[in-house]
């Protein structure tokens, strides 16, 4: 048994994530994106996300804006806003804190390298 009661580790084509806690107010994950990989250009109806870059680097797209992402940077992604994280050569690790209604099936994919649109 893991020390976090709601711990979940999920493997995705672009890397993996670890969910550390889950309750009605927040969900906290550490997201790992493999070097030179990216997850879907996506949005969520029911939640806002706050990201803090913990390791590596790359680029973050929020709406129409593309921004560099380095350790210590923080980003706010409001619900219904398209977003994506793309890792550089060293990969990308970030803390994600979601507020609102959290559900992995809430992902609306607009573009995806792995054929999941």
C-alpha cells in the first residue's frame, strides 16, 4: 500500500503521471513528459490547472500563446482553454494542481501525435 491513499501511476504514450491526492477541492499530479515528446493539444470543461515546472524544460502552449518552460516557471490554464506541454531534450516534469471537477475523461483533444483525437 502506498502512503498516499488515492495514489495512481498511469503510463501514457508521451510519458507518465503520478496522482498524489484526490478530493473534491483539488487533485495534485506530478506529470512527466519524455524527452522531445508532447501530450495532446487539449482543453477541459470542468477544471482549471496550475502547473509548476520541477525539472527539465520545453515549451507550453496556452490558448494561442507558446511560452518557454524552465524550472520554477508557473502557468495557469483556465477551463476551456487549449493547452499542451512539449518537452525539450531533457524531458519535462511539472506539478499540476487541478481545481474544479476532476475527471480524466474530461479531456477534449484537438491534436494528438498518438492518434487519440
